[in-house]
């Protein structure tokens, strides 16, 4: 090879080296690396963003569903609580009326037949709210049928008269001591307790059987309310009474004073309160003496 040819070859090799060195310079390599990193980061963020958006919507939907369900449950619970409170309030408002009606359900409260005989009576059992814890041993006459109520039922059966229960607007306690305490206060005040109702068509009756218990050696003041509000003038009146150790006491005199224009028979039926439930034969015999 000639010297000229060798020189040419060296020049060409030298240019290749320079070109390679320029291509692989540190600045160019760094630029390429940075560009690659930026591209990879952008791609990664794009993928992450896509995945995040895809998961975020179900999470929000699930959260909203849970919150909606919880809200519905809270509203339902609130509605049930309100309904229970309303029911409890209504039950509380009606408890006295319901209790009194249940205790007098079988008594034939109002006389509405076509008989000329009226069997009117006052019974503790028809005028008290029967409490759940009432003692049936110490307070037996408050449990239907009460003493006088049962006597009145037998009178009605034999005479075929119309039955009427004298009932007060404000019931008495089913506790005997509390009941007697109120009765004593009413007698001391000469009170006339308000009645639920009076007899309709009183003129159709010419005979009245009047039953009552002996309270404080006299009569319940509600009986006087009845006698003052229902004129028995000119009617034949027969009395029957349930009592303790005091017998009829002053009850007959009190009634005679209250209805001086009525014909009150001297033949009064009375029985000890503990014997009332077994006195059907005795009261039937008494009615037989009166012509029934």
C-alpha cells in the first residue's frame, strides 16, 4: 500500500471515531436517559390514573349505598319509635275508659228494654279500674262480677227487668283502702259524683229494684247522685244491700230521705259481702216474698 493510501485510511478511521464519540457523549446519553425516564413516568401515571378512576367510582357508589341504607334504617327506626310513642300515649289516654268498660261489660249498663221493672245498682266492680296487681283475696268484690252486681243479675233474671249499672265518670281505685278513703272524703263533703249516664225512658218503669253496698254505714254518694238525677217519685222501690259487719246501718234512712215521694218497701234484702256469691237461693226466696 502506498503512503498516500495509508493516509487516506487513517483519515477515514479518525472520522468514524470522532462520529462515535460524538454519538456516545455523556451529555447525549444523559439526555436520552432523562427522556426515557420521563416517558416511563408519564406512562406509569397514565396507567395509575386509569386504574384509580376505575376503582374510585365503585368505591363512591358503595359508600353512597351504605349511607343510603343506613339512612333508611335510621328513618325506619325513628318511625317505629314515633309510632310506639303515639300508641303508648293513646293507650295511656284510654286506659281508664277501657278498664272500666271491661269490668262492666257483662253488667247491662243501660236499661233499654220494654219492661216496667228497672233493676238499678251501684257496684264497686263496675266503678273501678282493675289493676294487674289487685289482690283477689283481700279485694274480691272489685273483680267482676262484684257482690252487688251479682245480686242484681239474679234479681234481673227472676223479674225479667231491665238492668242499669250506676257508674261514675271518675272511677275509684281498685285498692280497697284507697277506695274507702275517697268514699269517706266524698261523704264528708256531701259530694255528688258525676255519673256517666242516666236512665232513658224512666217513665216506663213503675217498679225499681235498687242495689248498693254499705259504705261507711251509709251509701256510696254516687247513689245519691242517681236518686237526685232520676226522679223515682210514685214508684215502688225495693232495696237490696251487700255489707260488712255494719249491716244496712243508716243506708235505708238515707235513701228514704233522698226520695221521700217513692214507695220504699220495708222488706229489704241484705247479705254479708263474703256470702254474696252464694246467696242466689236467698235472694230468689226474697223475690218470691215480693211476688216475683
